């Protein structure tokens, strides 16, 4: 699965509700998940880390969706010498 495909799945499942919530409140949910990931990393529990990395990525996709950002496009600067910029 590509980043674009995953972001689309998240969009189809959650975007309507997430847009209604708005960026500030959604960002708080994202930060809560980042905090849970930090706790999992400190405990060094492989299963908990596995789950929290997935949650953080899903919430990052949500934030990108409601701000009309294509995450796959944004990470291309790490795979090429060319920075494409916003389209």
C-alpha cells in the first residue's frame, strides 16, 4: 500500500467528521497519540509501539487530509534531489 492509498482510506473513513472538528482540535488528538507513542517507547513494549506508530500515522494523515496536503508528495523531497513544492 502506498502513502497515498492509506491517506485515501483515512479520508473515506474519517474526513467528514474530522473537517467538522477542525484543525486545532484534530491537532490535539494527534498530539495525544504522540504522547501515547512516547509512553510506549519509554516502556519498550513492542506491541504497544506497533499500535501507537499506526495511530500516530493515521492521525497525521487526518491532519493532512483536512488541510488538503498530499503526504506522498511531501515526502518526495527525501527520495529525490528535487523539492517539488506545493501543488
